[in-house]
């Protein structure tokens, strides 16, 4: 059974233990659980807890807060600056960005010298640049050191930096030289040269790269951390595995928002105007596409007037076409993540989606033929021949519209990708509306040609 650590923490806090004993007991819990417990405390209880836990622990706790603003405001600017100074630079920037500009500048001006330099550097990057997501918490050694000197430098820097699994090597001009795995340094003999341990062709990213452009490369290397270099080739920070998880989560959130027809990801703290601004552009575009669909339906008024029963199955054909298109869209966007995808692979995907749409359409068409034929005969009063002609038309419409919808759901994101627009912009609502248009034309067109013109069914 999963333990409720947050409830345990709250019980300990409310138990009335002496401060020293309370701090000792709380030290057994993870900072994430302590951060979750903060939300259930009153401001007065939190104020008391901050002083008991100390600056270092509070700084660790604050890194796990989704929104640090209300908690930082419970501290004086001097206390807040101490907490921020004890956080990793990337976490400090995340916490500061929750504040308004006045409070942010006040706290930044009171940070210690090392922290203010790192924080100002990270704040200088745009939020879409990889430099804004890096941390300056890493171990750096010189390439001309001996094994013994490198070990000594590691011990010296480890007190301030806890990302020690990989040591980054720079030359005398601070240019990135390579990397050393901690394990290799530990087992190396003193008489060995440091050069023999250095991996010179180590993967890296640059600080001005767009997150969306390099995230796949970062994930593919699957390293615990990767160095971040500036244009001059100097080491300015690293991207850790936890940063990568956050980057992937953010990218997935953005793509999910686009698939939902939003221009950006929303959160619970966002005001109504901001949410409206993100949703309205797509809704306006879809409104005009919807008008086009309606006008096409209007063009087939003569079909509905002669054979009203066909309107009963319009929504089914439209829904199936939209669903198939959205499925193809999701598969295509996932495949397009591979930047090295060749033309033959794209054609292979297109051919596969066409066959999938055809096979699914055929199966559903057979089911529609049988079930709808019986439904039309028994509930709509049509003779068997007419009933199965109607259900056959619906089935044929399903096959054609599902094949075309599969093609549309595959080709549109490919086209967007080709012209360097995020394929996720080809969102579900857009694909669905386009496929509605296709399905309407196919369904009513077949009804008019097959049922009315060919078999004179009325």
C-alpha cells in the first residue's frame, strides 16, 4: 500500500515537537513531499517552518514548487535572496520568473556575487533557447592536470556542485576540450595521463539553439548531462537528465495544445483573457471552414429533399472520417520527429496509412451494410432492396471517405513539415473539419449519383 508521506509530514508539523526534533524528523522526507505539504499549511505555519528547516533545505523544497511566487512573497526580499542564492541557477531562474518584474529585480540585486552572475546570464536568454534551460552546476577541470590534481579539483568543486557523474574538461582559454566519466577517473592509476581518459568528440549543444530544434538530439544521446557551449566554443553550462525530462514534458504539452486547436499550452493560473487569446485564432479559422462545409451541405439540398433518410447517417460518416484523419495525424507527427526521415520512408508511411484506411473502411462498410440495412427496413419502413441500397451507399461512403481522410491526415502534416511549420499545427480540429468537407462531398455525391440518378430511389 502506498504511504501518504504528505499526511505524515503534516502530522509531524502539527505534533508540537521541539524545533530541533521537528527538523530532525522532517529531514527523513524527500523535498518533493515537503513541497506538497507546504500547500496545506497556513502562511504563519510556513513562516515558522522556514526558520526551523534552514535556508539550504528551503531552497531544495522551493525547486519542487510549481509556482514559487506566493511562497517567496512570504519571505522578506533579503530572505528570499538567500533562498534563491542556494538554488541551482536554472531552478533559481524558474522561481524568479514566477515573480513580477519589480519583485524579481529587488531579489536579484540582493543575490550573492556568484549567483547573480549565473542568474543574469540565464535570464539573458529567450525562453525558447537552450541556454535558458541549462544549469551552471557542474564540475570543470583543466586538460593539463594530472590524475591526482583532477581528483583534488573534483573533491573541491563537489561541495558546491552535485552534478559529478561527468567531469567537463576545458583548455587554458576555457574552450570546451572534452569530458571524463567519473568512474574512469576513480579507477585510473596516478601514473596515467588525464588525456587518455578524456572523450574528445563528446556531444554538445549550443546556448542559442532553439529547444525544439535540439531536443531530439539530446534525447537520442541519453547521457546524464550534456555540455552547453557558446558561439566561441566556451563551456557555459550543462543540460541534465532532469532538464531533459522537463523539456520533453514542455514540448509534449505544447504539441498537445496544438493538437487541441490552441496556440499555446494553458494552465490553471491563466486568466480568462489569455485563454481566449490562445483559443480564438483557431476557432475563427475553423468557423470559416465550418461555413464552407455548411455551404457544401446546402448544395445537396435536392438530395435531402428527394431522399430525406440520407441525413440520418450524415453524422456517422463525418465522425468516422474525422476520427481516421486524426489517427493518421497522430501517427505522422510521431514519425516526423525523425529529422532523417527519407522520401521513401514518407511514401511508405503514406501507403501504409492508405491501406489501413481502406481495410478499416471495408470492415466498417460490411458492418454498416448489414446492420443499417436491417435498421432502415424495420424502423424506416423501406423494402429490403431499397434498405440495402441505402446501407450500401453509406458503406461505400465510409470506404472512400476513410481512405481520403487517411491521406489528408498524413499529407497535411508532411506538407507543414516540408515548409518548416510545426506539424502539430495541423491540429485535430483542422484535420477533422477538412475531413468533414471531404465526407460531405463523398456521401451526398454518392447518394445523388448512385441512389437517385442510377437507381431512382426516392
